[in-house]
């Protein structure tokens, strides 16, 4: 059965890694991944007075500032804001959670191999597992923010939409997409540190090309096609549909987004593993 599943998920007949291969590798090194994630989570707020409360305070501060600016100070008018400031705030919060998860991985990944150069050079260290630790760490922080979101949604709307139960069907492919992004940026970042500076420059700009403070339907029709090419925006809208708007995402959008995510997941893993032996010499 296991072999049959691997065969079904195999893409192509060239004997290259299938979709199952990185999952099997991660399971094999699960104890190592768990240990590294625990170490990084413990070190994140070490020495601070508030500790893990910062993981809640940060998203709440962003939510308050952005809601004030876009709903009051500049009087934004969108289909999201039309449902009221409270609902609009929740929709912004959803967008921030999804985008911050992506940005956490995009910022950290280019430097991961350099940060762990001692382990990689002095031992047989499975460097591909660093992508898992980065993505899982980001997912933990996103989970804390999501818990805050649920509390506020219950307080403000006094209910949770049943469609929220389908959220794992969106989160799993999004997580695989993040792993692909991490492997790709890790590989590029090993050759030049310019990738780190590039991410610091373009990710904040990229945020405004993502439907966090608006919906794709609010944009001019000439721009909607370009916005649809932003897979982060597609995930924002699908999570928003399930968590806030109590509706199912477009089946065509969901299938297309999942297929693109799996393609990025597999191709990035192959790219990383192809040059894995070179990284030791360049970091």
C-alpha cells in the first residue's frame, strides 16, 4: 500500500524524488526536527518579561493600527468594510495571520544554512530539515494569532461559522507551499547573502499586492488577473471565506492553488537536494 501510494504520487518516470520522499525524510528525522523547533521556540522570548505574551501583543497591535488607518483615517470603502468595522477588522486579522506566516518563512530561510554552518560542515546533518523547523515555528506563532482571532470572533459576532472545520484542507497545502519556498530560498541564500536583503526589501511591498485590506473583487478588473497570480492572496481569500464569511472557496480556485503548491513543494525540494552537496563549500 505504501509503495502504491508513492507510485501514484510520483510525477514523471525519471526516478527523481516524488511528493512522498520529503515527507518520508521528515518522518525519519522527526525527533531532530522536534528538538530544533523546541529549542528555537524556547529561545524566541528568552529574557523578556512578558515572554510569550509578545506573540499575542504583536498581532493585536498590528490589527488595531491597520484597522484604524484603513477604516477611519483614510476612510477606505470596500466590500469587506461594508459589513462593519468589527467584521472588517477580523478579515484584516485573517489576512495578516496568513501573510505573516509566509513572511516569517521568507525572511528566515535565506540565512538558515549560514546560521547552522557548524552543524552542516562538522557532521552529517540533514540540512533539508531546516525548512521544516522554520515552517513549523512560523505555524506555531500563526496558531497563537489564530486562537486570538477565534476569541475575538466569538466576542464580536457571537458565533463561529461551520466552514471553519474545513480549514485544514487549506492549511495543509499552504504549509507544503511554505516548505517549497523555504527550500528554494535556502538554496539561493547559500550562494549569496543578497537574497536575505532582497526578501527584506520586497516582502513589505508584496504585502500591499496581497488582498489583506481589501478583496480581489474590489480591485479594477484589469488588475484582478494579476492579483490572482499571487498565490498568497488566494490563500488569504480562501481562509477568509472559511473562517469569517461562512462560505466555501471556489472549487476551481482551490484545485488550482493546491496543484501549484504541490508543484512548488516538489520542484523546490528537488532543486535543494540537487545542490545539497555544494552548500558545504559555499556557506
